[in-house]
């Protein structure tokens, strides 16, 4: 689409949740979109996504794009089906306030801001893929129409997203490299090196979806085996909560299952 050469970089990332976008803007009106915060305009994100998926100027409908934007602003996630122990949830809520809310709570001072890559420590490939040249080329893109792009930007980290609908957002991290919430609370060395992706069966114990361990050399009967050892698939970083005691982790997980 942009006519740029293939520079060999890798931009693996999962799609972000696209609900509660009005609520998202109430948290931080200028909050950027995409895991690496590459654009601050919802309108531009929707239009550039359509173009990236093959839409062309001769067929383009700005009215359709506006309808999509209105829908996404009002769409809400389904409520969590999990019903963990109420006392554990209350204890976990306090752990969450101390350990997670600064970056992920509705009133967190870092929620919907870019957390530097050096701090969060997650796979760096996505940030290397989105370059200053890509930013500038997108903002200058005029093929067939002056799309008015001006909000693409280059950042040095990943967005701390709100936890709305967290129970349905697995696997976790920007590249979907950690299958469950319980695994995310474990040190990277204890996270699964390979696991099955593609299940739609929710995991009421660990959070996320049922994701059995697998060997990438042996295709599973359903889904596919995600190999965290491949470039772009790294499951390191995000050490927040990994040093909690087992009881605190259990309580925090109980609360996270309700979000």
C-alpha cells in the first residue's frame, strides 16, 4: 500500500479489543491506538485499516467508516461468566489497586500511556518494525485521495490498556505470547514455551482460553502451536505481579477473572 521496501522487520501483534472506545477516550482523550500507540485518531485508524485491508479510493465510503466508528464507540464487552470466590475477589481487588491500577485502572495515572520498552521488557520487534519512515510515509499518503492523515507517530514502547473485558482478551501481551492470566503472573522462565492457540473454550481457572502445551514440530488437531522462541513471538517482560506470594496471586487472579 505505501510502496515501501521490505526491510525484514517483524511486526507481530494481536488485534486489540475494540469495545468501549468512548469510555477509553474519557480516560484519556488523546490516548493513542494500536499496541505501540502509532496513531492518536480513531478516524484515521479506521480509514487506514480499511485501506490496509484492500479498500481503494474509487470504492471508498466515508459514511461507512463513520458508521463503524459510531458502533465501536458504543460497543461493550460481554460480562465475565466467571464466578470466583467473593472473598478472594475482594482481597484481589486490593492487590490490583496496589499492583496494577496505576497502569490499567480507569483512573490510573499511566493508563493509556506508552510504557517505555526498556521498562515493560516485552518483545521489541513490533517497535523496530514501525519506523520513522513508515510514520512519515503514512502521514503523506495521498494515493487516490487526500486522506488527511496527520496523527501517525513513532513511540518507544507499548500502551498500557484498560482491563475492560480482560477475561475475553487472552492470550496476553501485545503479541499474544502468554496464554493465560496465571501464566502472566509467573516469571518468563516459567511461562509456556509453546501452547495451542485457536481455542474458544474459556479457562475459568487460569483466565484466557484453554491453551494446552504443545511441541511446534507436531501440529495439534485443532488450532496451531504458538512457538514463543521465534522472533517476534517472545514471551518475556511484563514482570509486574510476578514476585507476589502465591496467595496474593490467587486472590489477584480471582479479581482479574471478573473484569
